[in-house]
């Protein structure tokens, strides 16, 4: 693999809240290659969305990026001006969201909002409209000429997500960040949307960072997978390898927690730690079945144990 | 593209028609709309309807009670009160509309910026509005009007100065809600800039609040302008301004009640009309926005 399209290095993000400083990301390492679909999986609150928003530089006012780099085609996005970043959003990197219906402005027509994605980058007029219509056709929406005059509340969740996908891919971005795009949809619609994303990005050679808490979905769609726990990427690797032979104790626990018929359901002991006051050393150590003395003191680094196979755990040598 | 745009326009016309039907279907909304429409018509054609010149004095006809010749009677200088009330309609309404236009625009812009960007700008601006809210509106307007001197323009400036903070506050509160909506995040994610987001995505969501407040405000501004004129800080004599007319008639209130009463009624009815319309408008927006 040559230099990846996106590389997140040692990203630390803190939120300043009334209760104190929430240490949301603690040295996230992540890479997405060209044309590759990478899933970022983890429980709610593990920092998946914060990672995505950091890449887009769309974090709220109370968030601070303490350290780290977000390299996109070799450029550190964190050092760009707001205007340079604006030009990247939507054109080079775009994003789709969990609740497609709330991601559309209720008082503006679908067509208006789609055209806006082009106007924001200087494409206007009849050509822009044609582009919108043809994109709507490509995402499988019938009768786009009528659809553009509709308001979001007239669409179903699945249609709205198709519109969002059309909007995100209008400028043919190099990277699509999909934040739980199917979690709010019915299972049947979910499968269609996944298939659509998969086929469109293959066609356009767009890379995808696919955020999900659903391991089944991750297995379905991705080439590689990165597992997050409490603000840290604990394991990264080819999707088959990770599912066949999980290395990190947390990944093992996660896979064992998938319900399967005829097998007892395994739960991971303990609770997700509060990030206001995260555990010392390895953030997973209070819940880890294989905890060692060193885990309480030293934070394990993400090391490559095999080519393309990374894990952050003291069980696997490293330091 | 033409007929496609036409389609979008039709939808928004349909929305406006729906609003109008909702407002008119409530009794108060209907009454308010009739009064406001009446006031608007009178302010346009009042001078044509007025039987006399509102400035023409006739000392032989002074303080005449209402009669067929002078339906509202005459004042202490023998001027026809009906004519003066009719002319006054245009004055009061233009003061109110202009002041609302100015203060709502200022308040809207400041509220948008304050709520959307937050931080220091927001903090500073909100403390300024606090300052304004610390005083009763009339007292503050009196101070400004007294400093500027009595004239209709100064009355408007004084009222506008004290009226914008309400709009800024309202709009800011509304923007704070809208700002965290996913569609704002989504708009930023497609590369929309702040100006585009503010005017295309945030503004349409707050404009109804301003509209309702403005309608309600029209009534209180008419009152405020009349109040300033009443105490001699507004329109100077011999302007046929309602507040001034009430003030001029107060010496005769026991014996010649009509001098103050008719302009007073005009003030009351117009304030009432705008309030009823504003209330109905708010209810209609609540229905339409599903609240």
C-alpha cells in the first residue's frame, strides 16, 4: 500500500464541559487507502463520530484538538485556514449522517439543497441542475424532475438517505465519511443503502470511512476494519483477519457479544469508562480478562504485528 | 428550468394561503385582520375621506360636540377631529411600520450573528441588550427623544433605539436551537460557508418569530409613539398625531370629552388590532410547524 489517502495520526481531542474536561480521543491512529472502504466500529461514545468530525473540522466550539495530524493526500487538514477547509468539504471529503431526514433542512426543497452542494463550489445554472438530476437517477430515485421540488418531510427515510448520498457524491469526492448511515433505517432498506454505497463508490473510486456500531454491517461492507474503544483505536486490520482472529481482548469480547443461535451470549464485564476521568494506562484494563500489571501504568502503542495488522495491547510485545 | 422553479414557487404560495386561512379561521385573527386592513386602507385614502383640512382653525366653531357636520366634534382651535384622526392614521402607521422595519432588521442581523457564532461577540451583545432591558421601554425612549428634540423622525429613532433588543434576543434564542440541527452540520459538510448557511438555512427558520413579534410590536409602538407625543416628546403641534391630540384635549376632558376620546379610541383600536393579528399569526405558525 503506497501512501494512504487519509491518515490520522495520534489525534487527541478534548471537550470542555461544565463537568470537566472530557478526554474524548486519546491518540487515534487510522488510515484509509485509495478506493478502500474502512469501517470504524465501536460502542456508542467510543469516539467514532468525534473522529469523523475532527477530520471534517466540524467539531463544536467547546472541543479542542490538543494534538495530532489529519493527513489528507499528505496535507495536514488541521493546519488549513477555515476557507481552505471549506473548499475541501463536499468537494474532496463529504459526509452522510445517521438521521437522513434531519440532515435535510425542512423548509427548503430537495432540489435547492442539492444545487447548493454545487453552488458552494461555484457550479451554478442549468448544468448544475442537470448534474443534480442525473445524480438522483444514479442513486436510484425515480422521477427526479418531480423530486427536486419536494420538501424533506415528503420523503421516506430511505429516500432521504439516497438524496443525502447523491448530495455527498455530487462533487465526486475522494473520501466519503458515512456516520452510521443505515442505523436509523429499516433492515430491508438498510441492505439496499449499503449496496448502493458500495456500488457507487466502486464506480467513482471513492474511499469510504464507514462508521458503525453494527459488526454485521461492518463485515458486509468493508475491506478493512478499525475497532475503537474509549477514544482509542485498539485494533486495525483486514476485515477477514479481524473477524477470524481478533487480537485485542476488547475485539474478542465484542465479537463474542454478537448473538448467534445455539451459543450463549457473552457480555463484556464492567462498564464503558467515563472519559471525564479515564482509566490510567490502557483504557480497557479495568474490563480486560487478560489484564497485566503493566496495563495499569503504561498506555500500549498501536503496533504492527503483521503487515497491515495493528493492535494496541501489551499482550503483543511492543514495549 | 423555468417551470421547475415555478413549481417551487407554487408550493410556497400554497403555504402562504394555508397560513392566511389559519389566521382568518380564528375569531380574533379575523377581527385583527379586518382592523389592520381597515387601518391600512384609511392611511392610504384617509386624506380623501376627510371632510375638512385637519390644520384649518375656526375659532367660531371651537369645542363643538359631535354633530352631523362634525361627527367627532371640533377641538379647542375649531379643527375637525374626524379629519385629524383620519390624517393621524397615516402618521401613526408609518411611524409604526418604519420603526418595526428598522428595529426588526437590526435585531435580526445582530441576533443571527450572536447566536450563530457565539463566543465573545455573543457575550458582549447580550450584555448590551441586558442594559436595555434594565429600563422600561418608555422611560428609555423618553430619554432618547428628549435628547434628540421633538419631531416625528426623532420619535422614530428613539423608539427604534429601544426596540431592537427584543428582536436580537428572540432571534438569538431561536438560532441557538437551529444551530445544532443536523442539517446545519450537513450544510457545512458540503462546503457551504457561514454567510450562505446563515441566510439560506438559519434565516428561514427564525423569520416567523420575527414576523409574529413585529406584528405584536406594531401595536405597542403605536402606543409608545402616542405616549411620547402625549408628554410632549414626540410629534410637535400642530401635527394631527393621535397621542398629541389626546394630550391637547385633556384640559377639557370633563366638559368636552370628545376631544381626547376619539383619538384615544383610534389608538386603542389599532393597538388591539395588531395584537389580535399577531396572536393569531403566532398560533397559526405553531400549527403549521407542528408545535
